[in-house]
C-alpha cells in the first residue's frame, strides 16, 4: 500500500491516513463563533477522505484574534457550537483537531480582502500585546509588553481553551507557535528583547511555550495527541534558526508533545522566503531526526509529492493547505492516482469508478 494511506496511531487516536488539512484562516466568524461556512469548509474535507482536519487558528482570548473575523474558544458558549463541527467530521471517518492561538502583536487587523492593515480602536480594533513593545511593521502602533500578570493570563487562557476543546469533542490540539504570532514572538530574538526570565538566552525565550505546553497537557486527555506548530526559521539574520528548532524539538519531545508541524517565517514582514514546491520539507526532515513525529508543509500539491515525502522518511504526516482549497477531494483523488482502494462516502459511490 502507498505510505500515504497507511493508518497511523498517535497515543490512542488512529488517523485513517497520513493526510492532514492544515489550519487555514477563513476570517468569517462573529465574536469567535463558527457558523455554517466553517461546518461546510471543514466538513467537506472530511467527506473528501482526509485523515485529520484541523480548524483554523482559534483564539484563546478576544485580544488574541488576528482579525475580528477569527474563530475563538475563550468561552463555554463557543464550545457548544464547535461540537457540531467536531461531530460531523468524526461522522465522516476523519479526526477533528483544533489549533489554539494568540496573535500577539499581529492582532487587531482587518480581514485580508479589506486590506489586512492594523485596525485602531475607532475602526473596531484593540490594543495588541507582545513580549516587547516592537511593532510588526514600522509605523504600526506599538504593542504593550507583557507583564508577569499578562503572561500568567496567557498560560491560563491556553489551558482553559484546551479544556473547552476537549468538551467540544476535538481529539487533537495543536498549539500555534509559528508565523510571528505570540508564542513565536517570544521564541525569536528579533521580537523578544526582554531582560527577565522570558527573554535573552534560548532557555528563557522558550520558557513561555514550555509553560503553555505543560498547562495544556494537564487539561488535555492523556490519550489524545498534542501538536505544536513552529516556524523552523525566521528567514532573517539574527533570528530564530533551524538549529534552534532542532534543539527545541528535543525539549518538546520530553515535554509530552507528540508532533511538530514544521512551517517557517512570518515574524519579519520583509523577510525573503524562497518559496517553491516542498520548500519547507527539509525542516521536517531535520527535526524528525530528533525522534519526534513531524508534519511537512509548504506547497505540497500532488499525491506523488506527498508519497515521496513519507517514503523518504522526511515526515510522518503531510499537511496540505492551498491545494485543499482548490480540491477538497484531494485525498479521494490521490487514492485513485496511487492505486489504493479506500472507502468513499456511500452518497458518492457512483463516482468512485470511471
């Protein structure tokens, strides 16, 4: 059988194949609540045969949203609405996962199709927070640097969100520590200029992420997987590097993290990123050598690409984004292309054979 369609069990959760829907922001929520758009968007990919479907970045607090249209899970009321989505995804044979996030200094922005610029309070925005008072883009208003009380609140917010995710029926949690959002901002010396125990040397800059992981793990079932998404490099001189990521991976493995979702960039607005097909796969390969499971991302668009990544031992999961927007039935088509017979939804059986 093609490696892409071999089941994988992580802790007590079995994924029917190695294909994952990457978290992709839809910017279509109201006060954090998902709606029919999210049900159809995520549900269609589950119908399409995917093994694991992960929600977009779901904020652990109102101020942690990238835009006013972001999903959130900062209240018990959100939990009830998410349960419908998780139940539908599971009903199609996929596993439902959720990405927990805080945007830090990159919060309070307009949705992309309205320009994506930072919003002031008169425009419906809010004061941003970060490890240091350095704006993401020169000219934006400065974020407020976290004090100890603010850091404690962030940790508590992530832990509470994990508990709500469990109540909503999700079976995988991913902590978002990539793309220049809050936890990544603490990791990178380009955005973290603190002089306390959360800034300076590597051990201090990773402290908040480790504390969040520990708090989430306490509120998350022992038998359920915990992922962390990282930016493997800042693509900028003096920033976070792949060597830092490999070092962090070993520590996360000892901290009960099951898999690292290996992305890159996002913390430096003018970084030059050499984007090309599968350009981030080498990060997954390098991090996997520490012994932790990894997910590969980055312009993976064909079944043959995905299969080769797994066959060559460069990742354990293939996490696909843009191609899934173009083709929510990528997984069903990939099985046909690779000659693998997988179950189809009974409603679609008439299309299984030409």
